[in-house]
């Protein structure tokens, strides 16, 4: 007995896999520590020549 997927079933599986991957990435991003942006350097100060 062979099991062949129809085009619709294949598309449904692809959509579910895509949702699963997106949710996994979202969960990992939520667990990752957020780094604060470093302060911008002050280029207005005169350079020592």
C-alpha cells in the first residue's frame, strides 16, 4: 500500500511547517537577551593634533 500526497495535502503540510518555523524563531528571539544600543561617539570634540 503506497501513500501518495495530493497537491493540496502537500501545500497544507508546507504551510504548517512554515508556521512552526516562524513560531520557533519567535520563541528563540524572545529568550535572547536584548542588548542596549551603545552611546554614539561625540565627534564634535576637537581632536588632539
